[in-house]
C-alpha cells in the first residue's frame, strides 16, 4: 500500500462531501401531518436581520414536541378505549 503525504490527507475530496438527500434510511416513506404543515406555514423564517435563526428553530422544536405529546396522549386514550370495549 502506498504511503500518503500530509498534503494528500489535507486535500479536500468530493467523495467525503455529502450531496443531496440520503435515501438509504428506509423505503417505508413518511406522512406529512396537516398540523405540522400549518405550524410551519404560520411562522416562516425569512432570514431578515431582525430574526434570530436559533430562536426560530427552538420555538419550532418546542411546538413540535407539544404536538407529539398531544398525539401520544390521544393514542394512549384510543388504545385504552379499544381495550375497554
């Protein structure tokens, strides 16, 4: 095996730069929920100087977690109701 020089190790290579979407995660697909789409459209990030990207993302993550909590609570209620029938 040939020895590499330090220059060869430090030279960027296209093979190490990810491009595009990673489609190897699964083939099951996903479902976009209307509530999530509405939440994203209600508070768009425009990139203005007065907007803080970190605050915008934090608010989005908090809203998403609240939605997941509501969905999991509804799922537990539905499962309990089916069990009691």
